[in-house]
C-alpha cells in the first residue's frame, strides 16, 4: 500500500485515480495482446492452408508419375527418372 501511495504522490494524483489508470492500462494491453494473437492465428491458418494445397498438388503429381511409370513398365520399357519419360530397352 505504501508503494501505491508513493507512486500516487509522485504523480500528484489520488490513489483511486492511480488504480483506475493502472486498470485502464491493463485492459488496453490485454486488448492489444488479443488482437496480436488473432493475427498470429490468422497467419498460421493461412500458411497451413497453403502448405496443404501444395501437398495435395505434390501427391497428385506423384500419382500421375507413378501411373505413367507403371504404364511404361507394362509396355516392356523402363522409366527414366531424369527425363521423366519412358525409354524402350533398345534406346540409348
């Protein structure tokens, strides 16, 4: 209580006014923290959605390549990983 009285006397205001100002400062700081956290969560959700979208495209592309490689093998050829093409066994 002595510290609160000292601070109030230092600023030349009453104890009740000091407590009111401190309460307002706490509410404003808490509000700013809530707003900041909202934008952090929003950015995180956006980043996760972008990564999932990329993952879906990567899985789709991998499935297409896998299907093409299986078709290539079925035609008595081999799948060239570097050129991403089907090579007949007698080709160089």
